[in-house]
C-alpha cells in the first residue's frame, strides 16, 4: 500500500503558559491515564508510565523538554571538566516538601541509592557510567565516569532526586517500597506533594506552594488509572475525568467532532519493536508438528529478513493503527540524535520473503509463540495480532500471545519468550540510550545490553556503540550512531514496525502542551486561553 499518514501538530505552549485564569486557581484536576506507577519509589523501575507519575513529586537533575531537549532542572548548568569528569552546579534555594533544604548530599545519595533498589526494567541504566560522586560544596557536585561519557546529562533526565534524610532508612530492596508507598520517604522537590496511592487505581497529589519553579494552578491532582480504553473515553464524556491520555485511534475522529471536547495529537518517540531470540535452545520454537528443530531459525539472517519483508507496515499503520502511526525501520524516531536519514523503511515483498525462507531451508515454515503486550501502547494488541496473521504468508505459524505488561515484561526478562513485540521509546533524546540497551551484547563489565536477554551478540555492533558512548566530538558521535542504526537495519536483531501518533482528549476549557515522550503532566495542562 502507498497510504501516507498525515499529522496535525499542536502549537500550544505559548498560549498555555501566557497566564492562568483566576477560576483555575482553586480548581482540581483529574487525569485519566492508561497505566500508573508501580511504586512511589522513583528508582524502582525505568518504565515510562512510572517515571511520568514520579515527575510530579520529584525533580530530576536535568529536565527533558517537550521534544526531549535538555533543560536545567535541579542542576542549573553542567560542564565536562575533562573526559571523565562532569561538574554540575545545583540550583540554590530549593526546598523539599518537608521544608528541608536541597543540597549536593541529596544528589550523591540518590545516585548511589539506585543500584541498591532498582527492580524490573532497572533504572541502573541511567547511572551505569558513574564511577564516583564528589561533593565540592553544598551546591556543586563532580561526577567521575568510567571513561568519556558524553551523554551523562542525557542519562540524568531520569535521575530523580530524593531526600537523603527521608529515604536513608528505606534504601534496600526489602525496605524501599514500604517506605515510599506509605509516604514516609516520598519527599521530593517537585511541584506536587504525595497524598495517597492505591495501586492500579489512583494517585492523589496536592500542590506544593514552596515549589522553586512557581505555583501550579491545580490545588489537587488525581491521576486515575483506567487501562480499558473504552472506559477511559466513557469517563471523559461523563465528566468523571477532565482529560484522558492515549485516546484509542477509533475514538479520535469521534471526539474531535464533540463540541464539548478538544483533541490534541503529537508524534511520539514510542514505537513497536519486534525482537528475535538468538539462543540455541529457544523455548517456544518448534516444527509444525511440534517436534524439535535442528537449530533456532532466527539465527539465520535470511529468516529474519523474510519476516521483515512479510510485514506490511503501511497496512499496519493504516488498518491496525487506524492512521495513528508512522512506518519505521529504525529503533529511533527522526527527532532523536543519531537517526540515520539514509535508511529506507522496509517494503512489503511476500515473494522475496518466501524465496528467502526456502533458501534457509524453511519453505514449510515452523511454529513459534509470538508474545506481545496488550496494554503498553495504543493498538499494541491489534498490531501484534496483525503481525501474527501476516507471518502465515511465509508459513510461520505464530501463536498470538497478548499479555498485560505486568505479565509480559517479567516473563521476557526471565527468558521465557522466543519472539516478542513491545513498545520502546528513546526517552533521553539520544540513540545510544536505545542501542546500548537493546542490541549491545549483555555485558555486566561494560554495563550495556541490560535489556538484551535473548542472546544477540555482534562484535561490530558492540564496537560502534562503545565508541559512540565515549566519543566527545558531537559530529563523530552522530556518525557512529547512524552507522549502528544502519547495522540494525541490515542485521535485523530487531524489527522496528511503526511509531505512535498519540492523542489527548479533554474538556473544552482545558489545553495541554503535548510531549513527544507521551508524558501526561499536570504541569503541562492549563485552562484554555
């Protein structure tokens, strides 16, 4: 198909931030989200929906702008003193929610705490380059790295700072969640204070009048977790919530015609990502009759290419995603540093795909369980089911296994799957974050490949990623990342399928500044002007 999806970009920032109506100053805000936090400990997991919630309570050292540009956060500035030392000048006059002063001690404590408390989807990826932290004075720290680390400020957009006094007794795997979920340790410097959290239901926050960034318009913010898309839309129409995130594609045009509502769209950095298992004894691959195969067919590059060519991305974006997506063949989207403009999106060629399967000795195909999330990104269940159906065209019997993220990700980490699809977003704005996490060899020594649990290893890929991770020259680093993205496109350890166009729907008297990481932040929601 040649269908081309068109996008309408919203440019609301100036209007939203121009002022706050007097009516809003006493208002509460209720947000309907698809998924919420997994703890109130910001260091527990790197999951995007978790971090989104934590940004209300805690600040990060470096902030991520609406298009993932780096902005000052608790650090006003940062400088590479030498190849292995970054100096961060900290903001003065910042108060924690309990009235205590924010200092360099809190930053050092937070950095050193992460390896001790990180759970699933570990947040250790954000501090893996850190060798030591030196406090120069109460508002200056120096971070020594294990080599040149040009992207450390990018990593620190997820360095949430907690109070070293409030959290000191809750900084082990055994004590962390208890201390934070009860509120005892949930003391941040963010614009909202923690009130209560009911897992899988709602997070309640109240305005922090002492916030260094200025007063927020909302006295109380309630983030309601409504995983069912239809229920989320219904609650908006019924007035039970003021704004909803991740509007289902089918409902976007309907809500756009509703005179009581406003819809805002945005291109997202999140995309659907298919991953192959490369282990010799992959657990869910068999012959069509259920017998054991001589080898794992995914180790053959011809099979991976055949699957790539058998997936019709344009049909997926047009039909399964209902025009709310863009076909992709890179693990990063065009706004990310290191994106390779020379790479073309893989075309659909079933005849060539069948020929490749025959060349590889699998003309009759094989069976595999295809596991994917059903609550991670909008349309993930439909996209996964459609891909499973497309694989039948090359005689691969793909059993569709749609699972909630809470089931999918732990099972994936345990190595229980052979073929998967889930969402991934390059949240730091820099391609090395994604490449080093997904396609570098899983290597505890380099602390890379943290999410590569399927045995993929390519020495050329590893060298490109490692060189990019230590190259301080921006132009050279960009070229290395572009080459690595090119290698992903030809070796195909992963198959990027399509990026998301996300949408928010809200009452007519509200407006939102959309973010490309899809974060739905009360700080970006204002009364419409």
